[in-house]
């Protein structure tokens, strides 16, 4: 279906050239109007700017990643290899790591039928005012039925009412979350979210950017079962799609797609574009002109570099439609801000102030704007969510997995070529023949029991007429280098070999404790990638679906609530394990007399309780309560006071027992006889 389809319509197969000449003349005049040209000129200007940026800064890296994943050398290096001779083997570690990472992440986030998310009320949820007013009125009525009360009773009852209202609000929000979750899951299922997400994960490990698009309103052909049997009809659905990094053209230097305009290059079947004439937001006259002027399989070759090599790599025939499907045309889908006067004069409704800028989405085929509508998102956001294997704080594009390991990949290929070339050189001897001593043609090749006649008088001195040299292979140094580089690739990618089923770990990995350390480290690395995909793709996509449902479909106040998207399942487990590990490290770090004086027993108990709870244990049974700690502290303080009193009493008694006594009647300074 078309990427720009936005409403239901019947498929009309009549070609545009069957239109009457008068209608064509009117259409040409309308498209030539200054206002229409300004909208088309604006989109063309943005496309030229974005495509130049893409071709200069982004496309070379995309081509390098694609070649590296396909196990191909760039042209200059391939020429050098051919010049030297020998093998051109490519020991492809990049594709292995990408496939292993993709499988690993999909086990956590992409399990079919399993939700990696849920909707929960916020800590202090806000309900719609009308629903909150009903709850308050009900609680007040129940209070009034209790009869007259004293001032202290009223104060106590007010506190109870506030708590009951808070609990009631949370219960209503939880109910709304459960109901809304089913609506969200249904929209994701019908919109093809799971398949699109799997394709995004594939790009995540292969290119410097991975893009998910949606929800976008499209028509979809479905079968409806009636009393007369199956009937085909058009159904309006919110669609999710993966956007190819090759076809995504954001404005230069942006960090988020919604920061400025962005353009997607899409392909539309000609019959499908023709069927859009009668739909809202589409310009029938512009569609006619675009179909007449655009050849079949039309591509935007005037502003794009050659895609022949990419077509062959993607198993597409560049000789048919330039690599595009037959009977199709390429179009530009524009998302961005344009002046209200421009879209109003184009014929769009809903423009309140011609001097204001409006968020729109428009489609252009050739030089004709065939569609333009106000962006259906209330905040004017484009429906693109982008992420990268390694984020860049200053760019929408990050660093890809192939680029991170590119140097090690090249070095490992060089080592593999050296090893194989060395084996090739050492596979047989090199023979030196003294042409003065041996007649020409006598030694063609060495064979067992060969008899080689030569002229002894012509053999100068001790020189052998036939000399054999055997080259020694350098296989072991090459293999050692390959093993070292493989470990470097493991470290750089964060995807160790044992994730791919390779049990040859070696070193500390041969022991259970060492293997556990390796596994923990690998889990941390993959957890970072999982959380990146969740925060950049899953969570914003679910939030956008919730916004759409609230804006256009759900008017029931019982389903509205102050909700948030939180992870569940394996993602929740990963987050929990991370929190437990962090608390364990803090416990170990503070387990010393100096820090214990700072945090005290109650602070340490506060650290232990969540660890016990997250491990599925009852914190009350494992850790003493705060009241128990206070009682223990008071008892310890009392015992310490009693101990000090006893020590003081004993010291006083001991001091009194050692005081010297004077004889009765003797002067104070008199000496005491011995």
C-alpha cells in the first residue's frame, strides 16, 4: 500500500491519459499557479539540501557498512590485492556479530505475542476533572450520611477522605491502564508493529541509524465475511513500517527528526496513486499530470548518485525500473513546517492564521504536489523514531557496529590472506635449474624417480645443476594474530563468541566462576543495547499510540488517565538485575567502619530491603524493621549507659580503697610510722 495513503477509497483503474483535454489544460494551469509552485519549490529546495547532505556525509558510511557486511573489499583495496596476487578471502566477522546481536536482542524484546511494555498509573495520577468530581462527591455523600461530628473528628475524617480519594484515583487509573493496554496492543497487531520492529533491530546492528515509522494512517484491503460470503473492503489502520536508512533524508545537522523537516523517499504503484484522486487531501489534477510525465519505474535519478551496486547487492535488477518495482513511481514524503498562506492557497482547509507556520505532511511526485494535509499529530511531531548502536550527542546518526570493528575486521582479513598465501607458497618446492649444465626441456616438473641428465663439465665447481627450495609456512603467527583480533572484535562489539554457540572460550572462561564473569559482562553489554532500543523505539512508539487513541478514538472518560509506559518481562528483569547489582556494589563499598558511622544500621537496612524484594524474598522476614532497629538502638544505648555507670562506680570504689589513712590525733602533715 502507499506510504502516503490517508483515507478509504475504491481502486479506480482508468489511466490519466483518458481525461478530456480541457481538464488537463485546467490542471496544468492550476499547477503553474505561483502559490502551488511555491509549495512544490519549498519541498524541492528541502529535498536538494537534504539529499546533498545525505550523499556527502551519510551515504559513504552506508556503502561502507553494506560492503563490510557483504564481505566485499572497497575498489582501491581490491585492486591492491589483485596486484600482489594470491587469495582475496574475506573472513567476515562483521556479519556474524550483527546476526548474533540481532538474535540476542530479539530474544528479549521481540518475542512474538509477548509485550515488552505495560501501562501503569503515575505515582500521583491525574484523572479527568469530571471523573474526579464524581469520586469526590461520592465520598462527601458517604461522610454526610454519618451524621454530625466534632472538630477533631472532622479533621480526622478529612485526612481519611483525602487518602480514600487518592486510592480511588489510583484504582481508576489502574483500570484505565488495563483497558487502554488492550487497545494499544490491538493497534500494534493490526499495524504490523512486530515485523517492523524486527527489521529495525536488523538495521540497528548494521547501519549508523535505525528508523521506525508510525503510527501512520493507511488503507488496507481485508476480507469481510458476510451472509453472501467473503467481501473485499478497504479498512483504515494505523501502520508501522521500517524506514530504510538509504531512503531517509532528515534536515542537515538535526539531533531529532522533529527538530526540522525530514523527507522519506517512497515507492508508489501507479494504479494505487491513480486511485487516490477522490480522497481528501489529494489533488486529482496533480496526480494526472504526475502519472502522465513520470515513466514506469521512475526514480529520482537526477538528485541521487548511482544505485546500481546497491541494487545488485539487494538482489534487484537495475535494468528494470532502475531497481524499483515495475509500474511504480518514486515520490517524496515531506514532514515539516510551512507558512499557512502557502497551504491555504494550495487548497488545504483548517488554516486559521496565514502568517503562522503549520506542521504538514505532503507528497510530491516529480514537480507536482499530489497531497498535503495538516500533520495529524497534535504536537506536530514527525512519525519517525531513530536510534543507533552507539549514540552521538551531537548528531542524529551514531556509530554503527561495522564501523566500531572496521579496523579489526580489515586486520583479520589481512592475517587470513597472509596465512592462506603462505600455505600456497609452501604447498610445493621451488626448483632452480642450471641451464648451462642441464639441457633445455629436460626438467619440466619434478616427479618421483625422475632421472635428470646434465653435463658435469659445465657444472661450475660445487654448484648443483638442480636445486630445490622449500618455503616454510608462517601459519602459526597468522593464527595467533587472528585469535587476538577476534578477541578485540568481541571486546569492541560487546558480543562474545560464546553467544554464537562457540564454546572455545579459553583462559578464565574455562572455569565456572570465570565463565560467569564473562556472561555477566556480556549481559551488561547487551542490556545497554536492549535499553537503547526500548527507550528510543519501543517506549516513544507506545506513547505515540496512546496519544493517538486519546486524540481521535477513545472518548470514554473511564479509559482516560495519567499513565506512563513501563517495561515488563525480560526488560524489566534486566533493569531489576542492574539495580540489584548496583546496590550490591554499594553495600560492598560501604561495608567498613567509617561508612557505617555515616549511614548507620537503618541506612544499611534500607539498602538490603529492595535487594531482598527484587530477589523474591520477604524483606520483613530478612531485614529487621525500623521500629525494631530503634528499639535495639535504645536498648543498646541504655546498656551502654548502665555499663558506663558501673565503670564509674567501680572506678570510684577502687579510688577510695587506695586512699592513705592518717593516725587518729596526728597532725595532717605528720609522717606515718612504718
